[in-house]
């Protein structure tokens, strides 16, 4: 019989429980005798640590930005914009115009300014699907995504993604 415990599992609690059961027995159907039977069971509480899938993001910069292409690693479920900013990637595109006012300015991850726009070269299946607003913003550039509205490792998948940072500067 398999215990269901795998290598790497951690026992978080161990205990013993007992159940009382009444058993009756008869001798030639004339007398019944009741006995208390006590069963003991071991209880094991197991915690299984699951490794979070990782996504390698290959960043390609425009020549005007004077940056070397690089690769960063993000965890599945991580927001693309926050992951890039935390790792020192410069995202603010000075050529971007807000979708709502057509002026410059950063919207603070509201999904309107387009300063965090990236062009997905490959690995789009590893990104969360674009919502309606994002599709409207980039109806003329379907491979572009708003990093502030995009999560990597969609479906808890691992893999490689290649994106162009600040694609308007090319």
C-alpha cells in the first residue's frame, strides 16, 4: 500500500487517534457478550512544497536605448511590468502617448499611458490573454502588450519569451 508521501514532503504534524467500537459475539446464539474494541490510528499531516514554474524573458532593446540585450527570470503568475522594474529594466517610453488623452505621462499601471508597451516576438502562449481594453489599444499592433496588464507563466507553464522593450523607439 502506498503512503502518498513523496521525497521532499514535510511532516507538519503527527498524532494518534483512537476509535472505540462495540463488538458483539454470541455463543451458540444464546448469550451475547459486548466488548469494547479500541483501534488506534496514526495521523500524519503532510505539506508538499511545489516549485513555482519559472519563465525566462529574453529582452531586446532598441539601438537608441544603448542597452545590451539581457535575460531575466520571472516566476509564473508574476506581473511583467513589476518583474521588469524590480530587476532594473527601464520601461518608460518617452514616445508613448496616453490612450485616453493622447498626451504624455505615466498612468501608474492603469493601462492607459502605453509607456510599458512591449512587442512579443515569441512565447505569447506563456502570457495571460489580453483583455478587451488592451486589444482596443493595440488593434493596429496585435503583437504588442501592456506589461502592466500582463502576467507571465499563464497556466503555470514554464518556457522562454522574447520581447522587444520600448518598441516605438526603433
